[in-house]
C-alpha cells in the first residue's frame, strides 16, 4: 500500500456550515435591501469572506466604502461565530469519520485545505482536530480557490508531492484548484455542478473501503 496525501475541504465536506454562512450573510443582505436566495448562496461556496461580500453587493448593485465593507464583514463573522459556537460532533456529515478512520489506520497523510479563517475552532469543536497531520486555512493563503495555493501548501506541509494528492471538495472553485495542481479531485455533492471532478459522490456514505483501497494502491 502506498502512502498518499488526502486533503479535505471543510465547509460542506466535513460539516454542513454552509447554512450558517447563509444565515449570517442573509441578515446583512436583508439590511441592505438585497435579495439573497439559496441559489445565490451557491456562488459563495469555497469563496473567501471578502470576495463573498463583494458578490452579494454585486447582486444588489450596491456601492460601498471600505469602512462599510469592513463593518459588515465583522458583523457577518460575529454572527457566524455565534452559530458555530455550539457545534458538536453530531454536526459532522455522515460517512466522514469512517473515511478518516480508514486513512489513519492505513498510514495515510491527512490535511485540511479550507478557505475559512474559522477552520481550526470548528475542527476542535466537533472533535476532529487529531485526525489532521496539517491544516492550511484562510489565514495561511493569499490566493483563493481556484488558485491551487491552499492544496499545494497542504501537500508541502505533509511532505508529499502535490501531484497525485487526493482532494475532497464540494465547490466548483475547489475542484478546479485541485485539478490545476494535478491532484485527484473528488466532488462531494451534486454531480451536475461538480462535473469537472475526477470522481463524484453525493456524500461520504457512498465512499466504500474498496474505493479508498484503489486510491492508495494505484
Ligand atoms: C469556505 C466557505 O470554506 O470558507 C465559504 O465555503 C466561506 O462560504 C469561506 O465564505 C470563508 O470562511 P470564513 O469562516 O473565513 O468566513
Ligand atoms: Mg466547501
């Protein structure tokens, strides 16, 4: 069995925090008179906080000063932090823990590659921090997905080459980032949205030991 680098996105892959991001952004949007639907929220997946606000303002054609933007970014994050404050292990998405257990039991390298600046506290709250040999999050990168920086850094920290690393992602930008880095992209979610991924699964319950064995032996 070979040793490979497995890199996990966080939001929408390990935990369903997309709904908390949505609720927090919706409050800001409503206050600004901008319509912000679940469909619009798809545009924000994998996208940094700063860029997310710009997208929302763009939806409503709202111009704002940097001072206003900074204020809204802070308010959004404070709201989001309140939502994640009570997160526990029961918010880990189904099938994730068995996959992490398989990887650790089979001597594989595991990293997190997330755009979120709140990644560490979330992993701590849900009790998954100990699975990760390396964590690269929104505090460590300058270029957002689809730039592959976050995944390349994660592979580096694991002491592994980027080519052939395996990435689990729920966002189009994240799948593109993995592909650009010549990694193997595994789309988690709607296949019609994540068409560019090398493999697709609706969620982790569909990923069996046989598939994981194929990944580590080839
Ligand atoms: C990504 C989410 O993981 O992190 C985005 O998919 C989010 O929706 C981004 O905007 C940044 O998160 P945070 O926690 O730093 O605001
Ligand atoms: Mg995600």
